[in-house]
C-alpha cells in the first residue's frame, strides 16, 4: 500500500479545516526536491535545490491551494466555482471541480494563454469564458461576478488558496531537515511568496523548525508592477504564467519581503529563457518559462553581490515545461531531417554529431 497521505490529511493541523471539510485529493503535494549541484556551481552558490511543483496532478503549484479552496467551497454548499487565469489556475480549478462534482468557469485573456493550458482546461470539462482583455481585466470581471452571484471565487484573492500553498514550505523543511537561507520564486499574482513565508513562520512557531529564510521574488521585466510601484496596463513577457500587471497579493508580497529581509526584483525575457534552457540542459529539469524566473533572479542577485555565495537555496519551479509546448517548440527549432535506416548512414551521422 502506498505511504502517500493526501495533502489535507498530512498538514491538517496547519490548515483551516474542521470535521466537515471533505478530504479532496488528486495526489497533490509531496513534490520532489531535486538537488542541483551543477547549476549551483554555475550560479555560484553553495547549494541549490529545485522544488518541482510541476509534479502536482495538473502540472503546477496551483493544486496545493486549489484542493483546499475547492474542498471549502464544497463544504459551504457551492455548486459552481470561478477563476480568472493565465492558464495554470484554470486547469487546476477545472480538475478539482470535476473531482468534487462542481462546475468550473474559467475566464481567460483571449489570445494570451498557452494552447496547451487551454486544451488541458477543456479536457477537464470546464466552461471557458475568453475575455477581450488581459488577465487583470478578467480578474476584475470574476471578482464582480463572484461578489454578486452564488459562485465561489477560487483565485488567490480567496485567502483559503494561500493557506493551501503554505504546505510547500512545510514540505521543504520536512524534506531538507533544515530551513534554507533563501527561497526563490517567480512573481505573477504574487500569492506564492507570502504563502511560503507564512508557512515557514508557522512551522517555526510550532517548534517544527529553527530559523527563517529570505524570500526572493522575481517579476518579469515587462510586468514588474511591484518594482515600479504602479500597475502596468499592458504587461508583456514570454513567460505567460506571470504576465500580470496588477498582482492580487501585491501588498502581502511586499510585507513578506520586508519581514524576511528579502528581495523583489525582476529579470528580463532573455534571462528567463537562458535559465529555462539551463535548467533542462544542465540539470535535466524541464519547466515552463515562468518557473525559470526565480533561478534566473538568484543568478542575477549573486552576480550583483546581493545574495550569499555560501548560501543554501531552494527555487520553486511552479509549472511543467509541457504547459508551454508552443515556446518549447520554438526554442528547439525544426525537427532534424530523417537519416536513411542503414549502418553507413547512421555512422556518418554519429561522426558529425558526436
């Protein structure tokens, strides 16, 4: 029998649950913490681990918060849930809604979401609402609808979502046996950074760990609203999962940064794409471009002398590379031409390629 425990069981004492909360699960959590010595050496830090949230059931970190948000929505009697999304939230909401027997409606910014994510969302049976506008427009619309109609909001504006995401911090401590010096994350809607910070603080208060990490969050340069201090009307980045111009958890992220003596900075698209390739080529880890922002940011900070070269770091890789197959195809180029199926031809190929 498997030793796996549903996330809502494993960390029940640290979550807002009661006897009536349904134990919903698709096998979320318990994601790998992959040691990355090659990349650590390349970046210039003592130790680096990659928290591969891509191994959650729908391929992203969203499942941690969504399982709790949907369970609590079902407990409250909801029949329908709704979210705005750049892709990962939509597929997670759709999957857990289906599991719980609820209807999911997802508002997506038309033309600005990976086709891989849209297809995944539709496969789970969600009702797709393409919005003529960007993510922030979709988010405003969803908030208005869920305020006025009996439909449960499952974006990170719902604090229950962030409670579920604290479990990533608990797992890091449980798996490492200590608290890292820093935790690096990409920033889109900015909920993950304060969620992890809350988790680390809560574990320390419960006597489950000693010390706290610095929280290091990184926006994409074309949508770095927190760094600029003003919302960005038309956010742009190759990393669609963090293409957000007015983060919902903006103030919470700033508070977590300040409390942890951390950093919120940004990285350019070329820096994101370079680290995206390095994660795959150097460590064999394939994530979506947005996931690489945290590691790219760490590299930038170390080079600038703003992070400890002797430090031990964990980078949160938020989504799987297959979430953005379109950009992956562009990155690798054309499929090589066929080689004749005979020894001489293959030997010639080997001599020219090895």
